[in-house]
C-alpha cells in the first residue's frame, strides 16, 4: 500500500464534483411550508373569532367568500375564500375599506393599548365581510366582524352536507347604517357598549382616521412582538420604516452581491378555495397563495449588508438582532440594530447610499 494513500484519498475526495447547496431554494421551501402552516392557523383563528365560521353549508358550492346567518343572538356562517393580512399598513387598511361593498365604520373605543394587528376579508377584490383584530402587549385580543348587511341572512342556517346544522354560538350584534357589526366573545360583552356607542356616533372617514393611529408605524416582517414594539417606538416619522426579522438576514449578503431587493411573502395570504367535508375545512384540497412584496429595495439591501458586516448583529447563521430599516429618497439610509436579547439597547447606523459606508451614530 503506498505511503501516501491517505493523501491520495483526500485528493480524490476533493476532486469529486459536489453541486452547490441551493440555500435560497431551501429557505424558500421552508418559508412556503411555514406560510402554509400559518394559513391553517389563521383559518382556525377566523373560524373561532367569527363564532364558528363553518365552511360546510349546502350553499357553499354556489357562492364564493362568506355568508352569515343570524337568529336572534346566535350566529353561524359559511366561508369558502378570504384574504388575511397580518400587521396591516395604512395602505392595506385604506385599500380594504375603499374596495368594500359597504361604507365601513371601523371599531373605535378600543382599549388604548391595543394595536390593529390583523385584517381578514372576503371576497378579496370587493369585500362584503371584514374581520378586524386588535391585540395588546400582554396578549389580550378583541375581534369584530363588519359585514355588508345585504349578505346577512336572518333565520336558521341551512343544513350541512351531512344533514346536521352548524353550531350557533351567542354573539352581540348591531347595525351602523348599512353595516352589521358582530362581536363573538361573551366574556367581553360588557365592554362592547362603549364600542357600539362610539361607532354609532362616528362616520367611515372619522373611524378610519382613528384606526390609523392604532397601526404600527413600521412594516413588520418579524414574528417577534417585543421587537416590533421597540421598533415602533423609535421609528422616524418620515420615510418608509421596515422591520426585517432575523430569519431574513441570512439572505442579505447573497442578495446584496446580486443587487437584488428583499422580497417577502410573510404578511398577506389569499385562500382561493376552502372546500369542506361534513362541515369541516378540507385542507387536503384547499388552494391558497402568498402575496409577495418588496420589503427592502436593492439599495437598501446593500446598506443592511454593510451594517451586518460590522458584526453588530453577530454573524450567519445565528444573527442576534433584527433590523429596523428607514429609507428616504435622496438621503442616507437609517438602520437600527435591535438586539433580540433585552435589555440591550438599539444601535443606530447611517449608511451613505453612494459609498455604502456604515457609520455608527450612537
């Protein structure tokens, strides 16, 4: 046996062609699976928040979207398609309200520490049902269903395909003009008196203006509620503010080299068709898709890469922060490193858009 057998073996091993690991593809598939899982969770949330929005009426095959039945203070409904938006932006809220089939009066008189954190609406193009979700820092949540009164059926709901009727939980409901408002949490019915009174004395434009103040000022692409609260507190009032979660930071270097933007699909999902079996969602045959959006421009990606190169956020694959990114046309990028571990303080950088020099400012 030759004495250099081990070295020859290593040379042979090194010569074996190994395809490049498709990291971007792997991450993309992982995000797709997470998005699909999120859509399942969101549907479960919708079903619960709207008081068993079952998707199994015998009429479901003849309609798209959502239909609601009210019998006294009991409610049930069918749902076959809808869109969800988590952490909606002002543009999201304006678009949904503007496209609705009815004059939308949004919930007001909501607890002062609550943020508007979710919109669910159906159908997608011209919604006649909108679910609005609020949540505060300690996890308390409130949900209202706002419906075009013309889609409300009064009386017993039709039979499901298995010959039974959907459950009919107790709800509180009232009308504001051509809108029917439904609230389905019996533990919070007492609080609804002030919300109902406030809505009765409001208008679509006034309620929209008040609701805008309940939105985060940052476009949130993070699942960390503590970090988004910090980002919302320090975000500038000018320019576009985006919170980039640490799960996306591993892609920044490669995107910067290719001068590509950061495109995400974490906020909006469209469930195109949700069939049912015996009154329960049939996930095996549902169809849905995530809506992609440019979270950070190509120039902004290069600026974030410059900050990450300072190692202020650790290094791949274990980044220790999330990034608050602020972009103003014709100005330096403003970037904050937001540590995941408290009580560490945010660190601010300014990045020249031409030289991409990152300068720490605190």
